């Protein structure tokens, strides 16, 4: 896989049922998109609007603890969002948390199709191949959320567990296990847990795969030490929860 590839993965000697995914791992803008520039300031590209801060480092450490394969996208969610279905109106965002994205304003259907073909679809094709490697795959999607949106109240949760009413088999016992450890947990907070066509819908719900989507508050995992601490905590709880669930 080249440095300009739309995704990366680690699979060697990873035989666990778990598959760790990171949809919003980096803030990279490919050179062929606006010359590598979406028209917003570097400081804006460093915000949560461009990627999930801390998520990749935490997910890599978590996957190591779980002995699980991991796959992550390598393009900013502002270029095209891999956690959206192809027909989702927020697939290519033009405004996000108060920031206008100039390179996305008035984007043509052909422009969207190029980003789908070169970024979005290759990532999902590879993710599905990994998920299909075993009949008992369990998907663990890692995301992170900003402690506070502009003009909004602070978010109190340390961890959010997002889940669909179509399959909460793993999510609900995980919420209980996290709460038992004294962790402030959001049940479908700070977001609703299901979007038609999103990654979990596409790779887990429609195929009956056990799944969980974990959101970490970004101030807790912005440093490597924070990522290491939370990866170790989550790995222990995830393994125990899966074992006890009987899934």
C-alpha cells in the first residue's frame, strides 16, 4: 500500500474475531483534490471537523491488545465522509461546525463520483474483505468527539456507545460494563446511533455481525499516554463483555 493510498491496514498475525475500524483517522487531503487544499486554514484542518483526533492512535493500540486486524481510512472526512452512504446529503460537507469548506461548494456530480471511486469505495471494499475473512467477525468502530461544539454546552461523557435498535446485543452490555467501571458513558450520545448506509449499517447490521461503535472524548486521547491508558481499559472490558455475551 503506497503512502497515497486511501486506506491502510494491519492484519499479519492478527487472528482475533475482532475487526477494528477507523473511518475518520486522518486529515489528509490528496493532491488531486484542490492541490491538497480544501481552502480552509491549517488550524481548521487540525480541528475535529477534519478528522477524529486521537482515534487512530487509540485504535492501533486497542487492536494490538485485542490481537485484531485494523483498517483505517487515509483521507479527511471533509474530502468525502466514509461513514456516510453514497446517497447521503452530508457525504461531502460544505459547512461543518461553523466552517465553510470552499473546495466543496458547488461540487459537481462528476467531482463527487471521482472522490467515491478513488477514496470511499476502495476503503469500503477493503473493509468488507477483512470483515468477511471469518464467519464470526465482530466489528469495533473507533471514533472520537469534540468536548464542545461552537456555541454549545460542554459534553460530559467520557465515552459514547452508539448503536442501532436493529442490533444492540453487544452495545448494551458494554454500556453496563463501562458504567460499572465508573466511566461516564453516553448511550447514543453525543449522536444518534444509526444512519442508513453508514459503515456499521453496511458492514455489520445488514449481515448480522455483532458490532459496537465507540466514541472517545478527544481531550482524553489527544496524547499518546491517554491513548495507551484508554486502549488498555477498553480492551479488557471489550474482551470480557464479548465473552459474557455469548455472541
